[in-house]
C-alpha cells in the first residue's frame, strides 16, 4: 500500500466512525419525533389532522429503513440513500405547499395502482407458472378493496407531482439532476447496465454515500420539526 492509499484508508475509517454515529443519532431523533406525532394524533385536533398523519407516517417510513454501514452492500446503500433523497424532496415540497390534505388523494391514487397490479397477479402468475392454475385465488380481498376505491372516486384521484416537478418547486433541482438521475442508472436495468457500472463497492465511494444519508436524515428531521410545529397551531 503506497502513501496515497494509506491516507485514503485512514480518512475512510475516520469518516466511517463519524458518519455512522451521526446516522444513528438522526435516526433516533426521527424516531423520537415519530412518538411525538403519535401523541399528537391522540390529542385528536381536527384542524391539523392531515399534518399529524403526514408527519407520523413519513417519520415512521424513514426510521424503519434498513441501517447502512460501510459493510453494507453497495446496492443496499444506494437504495437507502435514493429513498431518503425522494423522502427529503417530498417532505420539503409538501411542507412548502401546505399540501398535507392533498396527500390523502395522492396516497389513494398510489393504492389504486398498487391494487390494480395485485389484481393482475393471478393471470400473470398462471401464464408464467401453469402449475399454479388450480391454486386458490389469493387476490379477492385486493379486488374488493379496489372496487370500494372506484366507488369512492369517479376517476383516479390526483397524482402527486413528479419528483422533478417537486424538486424544481423547492429549489432542489440540482439535487435531482445529480443524485436522482445518477442512482436511476444504477438501480434500474437500462443500456447503461451493460457497460457502465463503476466500482462503487470501494469504501471511499460508500463513505460519500453514507455522508449523503446523514445529510438527508438531517434535512428530513428539520422539515419534520416544521411539520410538528404546524400540528400545534390550534392546541
């Protein structure tokens, strides 16, 4: 190992200790916020119910994501940081637009499309695996739930703006242009997959991604703090 490699190794280990510790700290802080949102929900303040629900579910989603360390696979790290990138853009957008009530329609739109996928499962499975043809139909509850959604809405509920649109609206277009597009090429199969992979398993690359995880957690926590303050307006 030459001098440059030794310095890289030493700095990587130093940063690993710093950022793995910070990641744990911010995950814990967000978990504490989740408990606070849960208590707010028990207060049953009607006027801020959408803010409370949004904060509760977003914080729960974030702190339940798998913990990543330098030993984690690069796929696990990239998926984690990509999800946090999306969560950060979303919470910042919903916060700035005060679009908490609209999230109900956004969620039910996604649920509708998820249930459509579930409903198509039986036919798809049987085409791919003919031996499943006589198996009991496990998707009836999904079809019943989808039917209820269709009764509730004349057409599909409104769709949440795209990640690009939300990023542009809140001044995070640079973040979208870099990290969102960058990880899209790494996490999904595309022509780039055939000849464009880079050696991101190297610790020096993982450290940069861990630093980004820590920063996204910090920013999400800041946005959730704002959401929580909004739940207290009528208390």
